[in-house]
């Protein structure tokens, strides 16, 4: 019995000794073990979201851009970064990805402003903002401005969806990385383009030039276009059709001065002359349609008789006796033109290819005739937009397409 007591006491002492040693070891380890931190990492994919992990966290707001983007109207948006944590942080904003119908994303020029100072200008795909700093509980508002870099109507009615990634990290660290307090969010938004058409019109037509109509360049038939817009346009592959479906395409070999770009209104280069280089436009009257390079009808004109050849008013080779005699001089060499350029009614002044339309040469008294004084009955049988509906419904246009 005594022996058992002694053994129990000995075992208890041994157990206490082991506990003491283990406790001492834990205490010593606690003294020399490095201080450790808990790291928090947060990542969400949202359009707007609020989340808090305790110390380093931000909220954001990125709205959709508005209004609908056109060559003349910029779209704007706003990005707000809010520090809702207890620590100041550094952060960066970078492009992540984009998808668009057509080529809209690639045609966007993006500018980003911070406190009215531009901090980025370029394509959305190149957006990269170097680390900025935001104090605890502070907000930062960024203003976006988006413009179209191209006026091509093919960019109409498209959507560009894009994502940005915003990373925030401890202010004490140079850059974002592992093993630190951080927050990361993906922001999504979109830019939508509206509708527009270049305000380009048929401005002057010479269906019956002096002499043989079957001549090239300015000696033959031609059609002049006018640009009512404040932007330049490259009209390569735009074309005109007549009522028989004859097609003349704009290129650097078919225009006056090899011009394919029509300048902005008021710049002195807002006219473009397309040569027919053949007897195409009927001197008895004809239709002229203007199409863009995507087969959209832009403008049309019906003009009346431009010949005085009483026996064959459709004769394109005046001077050749045809029945009762040659074509008489008169309307030959006179064009049909809008006065004022681009917007006015159609009359039949002297030809002015590539320049402002004139009622008559300056030594002619008609030059001084105010438009308002021109009696309606003096106007030839011409039509403008109002008559386009009668003469150029879409189905009829389709029927004459070559
Ligand atoms: Ca002629
Ligand atoms: Ca002709
Ligand atoms: Ca002209």
C-alpha cells in the first residue's frame, strides 16, 4: 500500500515536471516566434457591389455611358472609388477585356479625368493607371469622356462591353502582390453607339455637257457632291446610279483631282466631283441616286429635260443631225444645282464643278437675282427630298441595282 502511494506520488511529480517543461517550451517559443498576420483577399465580379473585410476594402460605382455615341456627340461616364476600410491604400486601374458588336471597341478614344486633370487618353484596350493613393474613408471620382475615332456609318448601333480591374493594396507596399492586405474588383460597363449618316448630298449634276456627252472628265457628264457636316469623310466606294442602273464608283481615278475625301463644310474642300466618263445621264431627264459604301441610299435627284433637240430629246450626241436637225444650243452645258450649296432648291445655273454653285456668271444679271425672287414657274422640272419618296422607294431602288 505504501509502495503504491509512493509510486503514485512519483508519477504525479513526473507528470507535473513534464507539464512544466512543456509550458516553459511554449512560453519560450511564444517569446521568440515572429509576429504573424492574417491576410485577407477579396475578389468579386460585379457591376456594383459593396463588401467589407475589416481593414482594407473599397466600394465602387461605374455607371453606363451616355448618351448614345455618335461622331458629333461624346458619351460620358463616372467611376467612383470609395475607401470604406480603416486603412489608406494604393490602387491601380487597368483594362481587362472587351467585346463588341463590330469594331466599336477599337474605334473608341477614351479620356479619363481626375479632379479635372486628364490622367489617361487613348484606346480603352491600353488603359493603365499607375498606382494612386486613397486615404481611409475617402472617395475619388473619375470622369470618363468617350469619342469615336472614325465616322464610318458601319459603327452605328453597336455596343462595346468592357471590363476594368481595380486593385487596392497596403499603402506601405510598392506594388500589389501576395501576402498583404488587398482588395480587387472587376468593373464592367458599356458604351453604345447611336445612328448617324454623313450629311452629304447631291449638289450639282451636268447631264448634257457641251458637245459629245461621251467624253471623259470635266468635258463629259459629272455629278458633284457636297458635305454639310463638320467632319471629313472618305467616300471611297460610294457610288451613284442612274435610272437604268448604270453604276459609277468613287475612287481616286474617277474624280476631279483624284479626290476621295470630301472636306468638312466651310473648309473649302467640301465638294467632290465624280466623272461619268460615258454618256449615262439621259438628257431628256433622269434619276440619280447616291449610295454609300454599305449600299445605304443617301440622296437622290430627279431632273428634267436638259436638251433642246426637239426630234430626239434623249439624244446624247448633239450636233449630229437626227431627223429634223441638230440639237439647238440652250440647255446644253447647263447644270442642275442646289443654291445655296448643300441645302438649297435645285435650279439650272452655270456649271461649277468642285466649287460653290452659282446662278450665272458674274457678268450676267441673273447673278444679282435674289433666290426669293425666282418665280416658281421659272424652275425646271426638278425634285429634291420631297419627291424622293415618289421616285425612289426602297423597293424600286433595289430593282435597279446592278
Ligand atoms: Ca451634250
Ligand atoms: Ca447625257
Ligand atoms: Ca458646284
